[in-house]
C-alpha cells in the first residue's frame, strides 16, 4: 500500500513530460542514495559511541595520572 506522500509524488510526476520524469527519477535515486548513506553513517556512529566515550575517559585518566605521552606521528 502506497503512502500519501508516494501518491502525491506519483500525481505530480504524471503531470510532467516523460523526459522530465526520467530526470526527476535520476535526481530521486541520487537523493535517496545520499539519505541511505547518511543513515548508515549515523547507525555506525551510534554503534561505536559508547566505545569512543570509554576511550576518551581512559585517555583523560591516563593524562591525569601522567601516563600519557605526546603522539609521535612519524611512527604511524
């Protein structure tokens, strides 16, 4: 069953010439792909957020205890 939003888009598309419909479809494909990619990134970040918070907590603790040393970027 199509949502109201989909039905609205279909009605709008039906008023356009076929060549324009093809252009709109290409734009929609790109736009939807971007949205899906953003959702994947958001989900990946949510899944790692607690680990990042814990790592930051440990780093602050090590700095406070004098156990941390500046990073030597030449060794990366």
